[in-house]
C-alpha cells in the first residue's frame, strides 16, 4: 500500500511493552502479550496482530481486563488442571496455564487444561508452538463472543472458535494446524470494516440472513461456519469444551471486546498436552514423523503448485523474513498507535507519515 511504512520489530516491541507497563501490566506480562501480538503479525495473521493492540489497552484502561490478575491453578484430578484467569490478559493466563501443564504432563504423560475468566488470547499457534518446542503434541480450543449461527439459524451464538493442533518435529518448523471454525476470522472482517473494504462472498450473512460483502453488515449479522453443518458442529464442540465444560462464558455469555459492553469477556480455553514419546521412544517418534513429512512433501504436486507445504510452514517462513525486514503498517494502524502514544505520553515519531 502506498501509505504503508515499514517499522522495525524491535522498535514496535519496545513501544508496545512500554504502553502495556504504563497501563498497569507488570513488565514480564507485558513482554508476553507483546510477543504474542507481534508473532501473529509476523506470521501474516494480522487479524490477531497489531490491530488488537489498541483495543487490549482500551479494555485495560476501562477496567474491563485485569492487568494484574491473581491466576488460580488447581489440580482438579490427576492430569487435569482447572484454571481461573481472574479476567487477566488472555495470553498471560494461557501461557501460565501451559507452563503448569508442562510439569504435570512431564510427570504422567498427559495434561488437560480448562481455563475460565480469560480474555482474547491471540493466535492459538503461539501456544501449540511452545508445546511442540517442549516435545508435546497438543490440541487447543477456545471460544469467543457470538459470531456464527448453528446450522439452519441466522442468529449468532457460537464464537469463531479456533481449533489448533501441534505436532513437534526434530527439525523446524513444527506442524501447526490453526483455524477458525468460521470461513474467515472475525478480525479480518473488523479490519475490512475499519478500512472501508468489502469482504469476499461466502464469508457472512446480514441481519436478515442474506449473503453480504459489506463488512459492517457482516459484523451486525453472522459469519458463516466452514463446510456448512460440519463447521457448525465443530464450532459447537469447541464452544462446549472451552466454555460449558470449563465454567467459562459460552454462547451469548461471552462479551465482545469491540462492543460497548461493560462486562468482562469470560472467554474459555481447553487444551490437551501429550508427551510425543508416550507411545514410542523419542528417536522412533522423530524418525517416523520425519518420514511422514518427507512422504507428504514428495507426493506429486497439483498444477500451479511449486511445493507441498505443511500447515504452519508458510507462517513460520514469513515470521523469519519479517523479523529481518520489519513490519509494514498502513496509515490507519499507525494513526491508532500514535493515538496510544499521545494518551500515554510516549513518542509518536515512530508512526509519523
């Protein structure tokens, strides 16, 4: 875009971390949430990246997110941890839960995490990658505010409810599947709405239940689930596991961070960790996984494809490149960051036209 400006990742990291600290977030936690948002942006998942930064701060400043939560983690059963996030930043809550889960899974081979009273936690990839780095296969589900209907409905009830899987490899990148159960992440539609852009056909219905390419009408209506009834069923499953089962909000009991609601979001998360060498020795697991990857990559390619890529591979490659090149920010996003700088008495030069 002609109005974009490339900014170094390290400069953005310093600015964002300082903004969180000035908003009452302890520095270690500020580092976590900043890293989470930057990783999303570098991977090309901009719907969960820098565009979320201003609204995270707004919710903290309005008292709708607790910047210094007292996170409670209790062993409900052997291998089962019940986590109360105390309305903290989602990435801080989930990462602390994950680290506790590693200790349990290391001892008995598996751990199930159920999290309530959390918030938007960024990209699921972030946690599945960390689990893979420690040698764990992982399954992660989360819910969110109503966005998609049950099959046959026109009223939103389920969130876009991401489902993610992580499979560790000896060589990088790990295999990471991370997808919303809606055709498109709501963050993409929010960004289109902010920029006055249309969305593709097949993404959403308006309030009357008719297809729309108007981003604002889509946000007022419903997003469509992937694969019709199959996607709606997956979304239902994610809503139950991460919301109903954990004690978190579910359905219309989850507040949207972009709405005028003065209620805490009460997002829920559900994660399973399994030691990758639980069934086989470590070396055998690694050998079989690399053979599996090699066989997939060496299959005949369809016309128009230069290579067969594994889930998460493109995002990993992009992250490595963007870390060196810097992040391109459009004018609208820079103006939002500059507004944050003014409110917190930070320097605005970084985001100048």
